[in-house]
């Protein structure tokens, strides 16, 4: 009996479906085939939360250290694509600024200034596209500040990131990556080397270069840029979209800004910026109903796990008062839990609070509807909004 017979729902699942509106299909898989073989993925898809945790907690059995790992194909080995002692060595070289106290002390004032600057430019107009006119530029500014890149304009960083993301997404979807991602990484690596060589500035890159070789500093800088822009831009945009789509929940937050943290966690649960994380089996093993062979791709659906009704009651509902929303897995879990999760949360909270405070009657543009989309990284391509601008 073949995999298509054992896992008929997986055999009928398309990548296009998972990139569009994946939630009905993920619910079916989670109920009937919580670990399912997807021919279009050429791998397993894990959709139940307890099984997702099992995979992410067991780096000895489910590793990222495989030549097929998409990000590593573009930027080389980094903390994202290594396990064990090598992972620890790479990660620790960059960890210090991203601890909770250091995040607030090191970034809060900068994020507030940059947020207010961006909103001030938007405010008089009364209409705008808030993903690329606000969330993207803010994410770029913060990650550039965090890395300490010298003499590199935000627009340049954004163009590099766009190219790298496209290449990684192409590889994940089974396509050959175009040359743009490799070229962008080459430019980023040159900028990292220039920053490290400029001893007149102290920066995270300079301190990391005391512990890592230059190519290692560059690959990890690319990963941090990748996460700091892609997933944080998505985190801000998705949370704003969820709030504006649910006026009753937005009213609760406006009446009590202490609920904003809950709204952010709930948005991360419903629509995480990163939909999946990939692992590769290091040995034959059994996971739920599946007999997994050594070398198999095991893709964890964070989107599926985050709507597991065994954990989250009424899982498709956006509820800013949900008591256990912080059990969401948008930042992954285990050794590869997102290094900059505290920074992303702080950035998103400041961004949303200032938008709600400074843009009166902020609302979606009814003539330009939008929704999140993406196989690997999920967010709306645009977020057009209206507010009461200056007369």
C-alpha cells in the first residue's frame, strides 16, 4: 500500500491551497492525518500541536542540519541551519542584545522615534498602504540598528531582503532559486565585512566577529535580517489586519490598551508570519501515525498547530482576551526558538499602539480588501487603510 493510499488527504493537498486559505485543509489533516505525506511537498506535514512540539524539541532526531535546508542554500550555514554545539556557538555570538531587559533598554526609544517619524509622514494624507509605507520600513530600520550596519541605507537593505526571501521561498516550493538572492547576499556580506573592518563603530557585528569567522558573521547577519524584516513586517501587518477586521475586538483594545499584548499573541496564533519550519529525520522513527524514514523532510505547520482545538477553544476565532494565546508557536520552539522574539513583540506593540493613538478612526479601505497569503511566509501583499487625516 502506497503513501497515497495511507494518506489520501495529504495526497490531495496542493501547495497552492496551503499558500492561499490553508485552514480548512489543515483542520482536516489535523483531525484525520496529523502527520501526513504530501507528494507536492515531497515530505511529511505535521499539523497537531503536541506532535509539532515533539519534532521541534528533538533536534537529535529532527535536524535542520541538512544540505536541502532552503535558507542555508542561499546564505550558507548559520544558527538557523545548524544543531548541537555549532548551533550554540553561532547563536551565542549574537544573543546578548536580544535578552528581555537588554531589548527594552536598547531598542524601545529608537522604535518609538522611528514609529512616530513614519506615522508623522502618513498622518496628514488620511489614506495609505501600511505594509510597505509603515511596517516594512520600521522593521528594516530596527534590524539595521540592531546589526549596526554602517553606511547602508534602509532601502538597500530592503532590496536585499526581498531578493533573499524570494530565493528561499522558491527553494521551499521546489523551484530553482534565481540569481538575485545570491547576488543580494553577496552585497550583504560585503556590507558586513565593511562594518566589521570599521573599528570606529561598536556594533553587534563587530562583537560577533570576535567569536566567529567573517563568513559566519555574514550568514547569521542575513538570518537576523531575514527574520527581523520578513517575520516582523508580517507580524505587525497581520496583527493590524486582525484588529481592523474585528471592530468589536478593536474596541476592546482601544478601551484598554493593556489588551494589546493579548491581541498580538492572538494574531500570532491565528496568522503567524512564518507558516512552517522544516526538519529532516536523522533516523527511522515513528511520529503519530507515520513511519518516517531517515532523510525524510518533516515540515511542521505552525499555522496548523496554532489552531489545534485540543489546546485552543474555538480556534478560528480572534479573541484578544484568550487566556492561553501565548501558547502559540509562531516563534517555533526548542533550540531554534526565535532569538529576537522579545524585540519583535516590543516593536509590534509600540507600532500598533502609536498607530491607534495617532491615526484617528483608523480602518480598512473597503474598496481595497486584502488577506494574508504565502506558503512559507504569510502576510497580505498590501494593507490599504483610511483614517481621519488633516483637512
